[in-house]
C-alpha cells in the first residue's frame, strides 16, 4: 500500500457530462452522509468531485455552508483569462468559485476536441496562475502502445504539459490509458506502476526531486471497488481518477474506503 507520508492519497470523481445542478446537490449531500456514516477519515484519503461547470456554484455553496469534507474542481479551463472566447471558462472564474482543482487534457478532450499538447500546456499555466491545482491527464491509445511501447506517450505528454512550468508547484498527474477509460478493462496494477514510475521520473527531471516526491500520481480507467486496492498497493500510485463508478454513491464510497478492504 502507498505509505508515502508526503502524499495524501486522492480519490477523484470525474462526473463528465452527467448530473445537472439539482442532481449534483442531492448527490453531494448523499455522498457526504455516506462518508460520515462510515466514519471516513479525510485526512487519510482526500476526496474530490469534478462536476460540470453549471453545477459548480451549487456544489460550492453546499460544501461551504455545510462544511463538507470534500474538495471539488472543474473538468476543463480556458488558456485565457478573459475576452472574446465564446463558451470558454476562465481560471479566474473557477478560483472565485473556490475550486481547488481543474482537470486538464482528459483524453476525451484530446480526442473529441482535438486538444493539442500545446493547448494542454497553456491550460496548465493558466490554472497555476489562478492557484488551481491542475490534474494533468496523460495516457496512450492501443495503437500508441503497439507502436511506442509502454510509458513513451504518457511521458512525452507530461513533458509537453509542463513546458511552461518552472518553479516548484502543486500539481496532480493522472495516468489514464485511453483503452481503459469506460471500457471495463482496467490496466493491471503493474502496468499502472510502470508508467507512474516513469512519470515521476519526468517530474524529477523537470521540476526537481522534491516536487516529484510530493506530487500525487493517479491511475484512471475502469477503476472499481474491486480493483482499487490493488492499484493503491503500488508505490507510485497515489490515488485514482474515477469516471463511471464515481456516479454510484455506494460504489464510489467503497472505492474511497479502499484501506478497509480485505487484505490491506
Ligand atoms: P472510467 O473513466 O472510470 O469510467 O473508466 C475514467 C476517466 O475518464 O477519468
């Protein structure tokens, strides 16, 4: 199990385009009750939710009014601060909504919206400028794996994403193999560890050993309550970015409580 005292594990729920703001309120309330009932220790495992933009104000109000022990963030951010960018959302706006995190470069944005490594890098810079912690997503497709082997594409994507980052920073990296997202076919813990170790090497090269040691590297792609514990046993895996299973409260809270699973 990951016992690095410098890295609090993070279980992050990426809702993608699911749940409107009313559904989000009910969901977050129930999730918080569930975690309270099960006496979840947020100091031991941090929990964050990533709702659609239109839910963020409602989620912020609920979490802050009821002092719920949940972090939250957005699923994307503009590279720009303000101006003629119809449909874009500024990091300044997200910071005003008390978002702590923002997902950047998710594979669905890279493929469905043709987001380039350069755009991802600009968004990372924009997030940091507004004190948002970027959750930088990297991952290879089946073809990438066949042509380049393991690690090569995620490593190149992370190097590119960090192009504009110079000083010691607070970031999260999520390794999400494209073939594992939403497929029910997760990577093996050994595969996740191999890539996570390579990504930590990139962090060490580019930002120094201290940042590499304290940065959380998540695994994502078909994470469930039945496989989370095996990922969390790997020394370089510090949490999970969970899609489908994060929309099911009993399942998500069981993932969050992975330390209680048999065998750990
Ligand atoms: P999944 O999605 O857990 O449904 O595979 C993960 C993600 O896209 O972040």
